[in-house]
C-alpha cells in the first residue's frame, strides 16, 4: 500500500503540471515536470510512511508513560 500512494501522487502531479502548461499554450518543460513528479512522489511517500508506519506507534507507546512527569514541569506560576 505504501508503494502505490507515492506512484499515484507522482502521476497526478505530472498530469496536473501538463494540463497547466497546455492550458497556457506553453510547451512542457521536461526537467520541471520531472522535478514536480519526483518531489510530489517523495513527499507523498514520506507522509504515507509516517502515517501508516507501525514503528511510530511503538515509539509513542514507549513515550506515553513518561508524559505525566513532563507535564508537571508546566504546572504552576512562573517566578522570575
């Protein structure tokens, strides 16, 4: 599943770029199209990895018991 999302977003980015260039009657700049496609796919891959990764859930479970101690630092009135 994580592989399909970046590929779909990359194809969508290319199609939108091509449609934008065609609507302005300008030729497609293939280097810019490549940059938009690759960066769009890479960003989508990073987001999909962060959202669907089980490793992140394990890290949060390990940090969760320590949260009450951290929150105690912010209770009270600051004195200067």
